[in-house]
């Protein structure tokens, strides 16, 4: 974490709302990881001030404690044991994957219900038009967006591949037969 930003945040009472970079530094993560924590609702959503996203320091204290407590601590390794063994003979570190909690499953269920009750959004139609314009049934792009997720819920596309990093992966989507029917029914955009 940048010590200058941390000292700025601890000094004055006038820094009650901070931007993304300062909020990430305050919580102790990178800006990309901070965005992922906001999407995963670990960090509260921002407050809009003059069309800029700002986070209240008071709410970041809770997120800071949550993030700090979720960082796994490695057990101490006796020096004599690790010195005798070559790196390939040591036991691999256990994977520290946390499973989603019930709140995450509830949030996903609400999202699926909301998508199924609504009409296609403008973003979803634009994404389907991209398939039509490119005359392909597969598209790869960086990032994982809600519109693609909604199209998957509707059954119009499926995710076929994902390459790291997890914060902004290269994701490949493929049209389904139902998606191809919807694209065939879409009218071409008028030329301006």
C-alpha cells in the first residue's frame, strides 16, 4: 500500500469520502481487486458526488477488517525440514478457495428472477447485434459483464472458455440455437 495515501487518510477529518484509488489503498488491496470486492458486495457500493464515485471511510473500516481477516496465514515451517528437502519434494500449499455463502446464492437467484421477468435491455440487444455484424457464432472479450450474464440466463449464449486473470479475464461466448433465432429476428440498425 502507498504510505503517502495511507498517511493522508489518517491525517485529516476532511477526507470522509475517498476515490477508488485511495479507498483501495485504505482497504489494503489493488484498485482492480477493490473493484472485484465491490462487485462481490464485500465492499459497499460507492456514493455518487458530482458524477464521481466516492466511498465513505466509515464503511471502508468494516471492509478493511473483513478483507484483513480473510487473508490466509501460512503455518510456520520448521527451518531444518525445508532446508533438507528440495522444492519439488515439499507438499504443495493447499488451495485457499472460499465457497460462496448463502447470501451470494440468494443474490444470484434474485438476479435470475429479475432477468427472466424483464425484456431484453439495450445492452443485451447491442451484444447480440455484435454477433450478427461479425457474422460469427463466437466472441471473445476481456471482462465479465452483466449483460453477457443476462444473455446466459436467457439461454442465448454460453461461456465456452475463460483465461486468467480473474479480475479481467478473456472470456469466449458462443451463441446457442435460441440465440441465433433471436439474432435472425433482429432488424438491422439504421445507417445514420
